[in-house]
């Protein structure tokens, strides 16, 4: 799946934005677009095959899927249009990957940098903007949004999502493990179930993990993530060091994510299940730890998702934010 890393990040951020429902914050998507603009993100654009292009291809009988051909400079290329209204206004569809494009059937296409597409959009008076991945979880980018995004400075963002950490499309999913790292119940059991037996095989080589620390593995059958970061939360005892150890789980997981080139990470509520950490206290500790880490990494753009599996987890974060 030879996706452009930034296009993959954008595809994932759009998925999580839809997964988060109507109140989901769009900043993670803006970050992914802006990061892509700054890193020459390539998008797939569908083109109408004109006579001139067909000549460039040569004998269409011989052309086969996957052939590449160079288009002479200045060759008129017409992008595919999707009607925006009855007055001739249209959107241009863009795709983050072949898989997204193929959801609407095969079509001739070329790669173009998102930045050049954004900068060219004013050349077409009847074009109202772009639709990214129009056949599924789509993102409309009208001209006013494009102007905003060209000037947008990406900054790390924390989102609260009601749902399972395993459903998140991120670079790293965090597991609330135990010190053996050999699986268990709760989210640990769910992640091992989803990732498959290869995960346990890799975990066996890690020689366990101390409370407050974190170790990283592959994600195996969880295809919409690249890594799993296993961290061991404290069993709640009411002592002062509980908060220090819990905060260390978040800090060490974020450090590992950064060291492994991740731009997005999803946390469950570490220690708030079997390990008995009171959810309101845990929400405060985890949020402060993440905010402190972001302060210490001002030049990093990390999309952080706190996944609330239970309603009381989401309520605890919202209560903290309203303080
Ligand atoms: N996605 C997101 N969160 C989940 C999921 C899921 N699929 N399943 C459970 N949770 C939430 C729970 O609602 C809880 O708030 O994860 C939080 C952590 O609960 P546990 O999984 O019990 O983890 P923890 O409290 O840290 O205890 C760790 O439990 O499963 C064992 O092997 C694990 O021994 C370790 C201990």
C-alpha cells in the first residue's frame, strides 16, 4: 500500500473525524492538510483523456493498468469535475489513495501536489473547490477554506472520541497492558484479539514492562494503525505516586510515538478499568500529562485522541475542561 505518508495521515484524520460524530473537532484534519502542504503531499487527481493525451500514451491497445507515460509540458489536462449545482459550478475530486479512488470505479488519473492544486484553484472561475475522497468519508474544501488552510499553522491537537481505541485510524494505538505484556482482559484483551497471535509473539521478546513505562510493537492485523504502544498503568492505591506513574504512562507513550515518527496516537483510559483508578482523577492526570508534553514539544504536530469507551470517561474529561 504505497501511500504517501501525509496522504495516509489525512485519510486517517478524516476517518477519525467522521468516527467522532457531529461534535468532532476538525483541527486534526486541518493539521493533516497543513502538514501535507508543508511536505509536498501528493494527491491523486482524475483526468479526462483528451486526443493529445491519448497520443502521448501511444497505442491504447497496448496500454495496461499501471503503465506510466510522461506528459509533455503544457499539454492541456482536464481534471474530472463533479457538478456542484445546475449553474455549471463544479468541484474537482481528489484522492488520498488508489483504494479511495477505486471506490468510484477505475478512471485515468495523475498525481499532483496538494499545494499546487490549492494554488491553482483560482484559475478556474466555475470551480468552487475540491472534494477529497468523494465516494466515502469526504472532505469538502471550498475556496475560502483553501485560503485559510494555505495560511494555517498546524499545531498539536487533543480530541475526545467516544468509542474504541481499536477503531481509531492512527499511527499508534496505546494498550493498557500489564507488566508481563502477555495480554489480559479489557482493552489489552481486545487489542490482542484484533492484532492476532503475531502480536503476542513479539511481546514475548520484550521481557515485560515496568509500571509507568512503555514499549512499542507492530500492529499486525490492525491494518489502520502502524504501531501498538504498550504501557502499564498503576494499580490504584490512593498514594501520591499513583499520579506520577499514570502521568509517566502518557509521557513515555508520547515520547515513543515521536521517536517512531508518529503524527497521531490514540489512548484508552489507562488504569481506569481493572486497575481501579477513579475516572475523574485519571482524566485530570492524563490530560495534564499530555498538555505538559505538548508544551515541551512546541515544534511537533501530534494528533492525540483520548478514546472514551464508557460514557463516564467522556463525562470526566468534559468535567475537567469545564473547571
Ligand atoms: N477501547 C477503548 N477503551 C477500552 C476498550 C476498548 N476496546 N475496552 C475497554 N476500554 C476502557 C475501559 O473502559 C477502561 O476505562 O479501557 C480502560 C482501561 O481498562 P482496562 O482495559 O481494564 O485497563 P486497566 O484498568 O489499565 O487495567 C489493566 O487489565 O486487561 C487487563 O491485561 C490488562 O492486567 C491489565 C489490566
